[in-house]
């Protein structure tokens, strides 16, 4: 990559010449000189310096142009590798660990029937991190949750996941002794979380967009839930619910976990998945990749298989009325 381009991209990401210079292992004066020379060459200011450093409109345009160039260069390397190796390729895929355990096995089962020699490198993380890696060319695609629109990224909507209260029969019986089991019928129509403020809960970490959505709902409705554990592990949260140790508010995909991890344990059959009263539309789940670039066949087929498989998966978990 051209040195000036790499310097500009780091400076634009940091919006701080001092921090950018440290990352680039150059002096701040050296970095400032490079940026100044670029501004003189293009005849525009790329950064406004006051009250704080930020990109100008011209700077934002140059940033998007350089990002496109990065993607094209990375894509060209990928094409050359694909040409050299035929049907074999390597896919770098971003997906949160809690979701990967439910969505990846059926996708990979189908994909490796067609491309047994392809390698899939799964990267754990959050949607904003995946977006950065996709734009700098170090990631091929990712499963996103409520991703922001971007001109260089194509988002394929897979599902709008609903939010459900997950709670076991013994926990319901313990905390609603006068209403159990009749209360299950009304909860299936929608559970009011104000009725559950005396029950211990397990929750995601605050860093997830799903958790942010849930907390905003709780704050707006003046609901305070006693939380005894925070974890991004979906199987752990569902397991604790099956052991009658807590309830959980989670996304629709968690309904797949009991069948995956129960090992025939009858306690998982006692789990209920109740829709939450008044909760806004759930999170948008997407498969996201670079827009308007050539993709090698092994990557295109992975995308097609993933979309087909996950549409079936989400359709199968949409009806939870039997739980």
C-alpha cells in the first residue's frame, strides 16, 4: 500500500495525529507533513483542526476512495489465489460466539459437501469490529446484528429476531405458586417483565447491541431486574435457565440451544420461551459482505448456502408457542 495512503487511513481512524503517529512509528511532525503535502496536492483541506481534529467533506470522500482501493487490492489478491488453487479457498468469517454455535454447524455441513478443501477462519467479536475488518480487507463476510448502512457493504437480511423471556417450569412454580401452571397460557400471549422483578436473571454483557436494546426497554418501562451473572456465552445462559438458577431475556436463536446441548436431559424440556409484552421489533440479523466486488466461486457458494440454510433455521425457530 502507498505510504501516504496508509498514513492518511490511520490518521482518519484515530482523528488524532499524535496517536496516529505512534501507531505508524513516525514522528507527529512527519505525519503532519505527509497530510499537508496531500492537502496541497489535492488543493483542499482533508482535516479541520479546530476545535478538534476531524475529517472535512473532502477528507471523508478521500477516505471512502482509499477504502475502495484497499478492498479492490485485497480482492485482487484473493482472485489470484483462487485462480491458482481452483476450487480451494480460505474464508475469514466474523460471527459472535453466542450465535456461531447455533448457526454455523448446519451451514458448514452443507458447504463442506461441495468444498471439502476450503478453510473457514471464524473470528469472534462484535458487529462494529467486523465492519472495520471487512473494509480493510482482512475479513470476507460477517453475521451482523443491526449493522449500519455503508456504501461499500452489502447487507443481506436473514431475520428480525424477536426477544423472549426464557424461564423453566420449576422457577415459574417457585415464584408464581398461586398462578402456576395457568399463568403459562397468559405468558404465551406476552409476558410483562414487571411481574418478574423478584426473579434472578442472567444477561449478556453491556457491549452487545442486543443487550443495549433490552436495557433501553427496561429503562423506558421502569423495570429493574436482579441480575446474578453476565456472560456472552449463549449455552451457559440457557444451561443456567435449565438448572432453574435464573431466567433470561434473549433473542430468538437461543431457542435452538436446548436441542443442541441437552444431551437428552429432560430438564431442557421444561424451558419456556415467552414473547415480551411491548418489546419493539427485534434485532436485524444480516449476512454482510463487500459490495460491488468480484467474489471467487468458493466464497459466492458459501454466501448462497449460508443464506439458504439460515432462512430455514430462523423459519424453524419462529414458532415457539409449543414451549
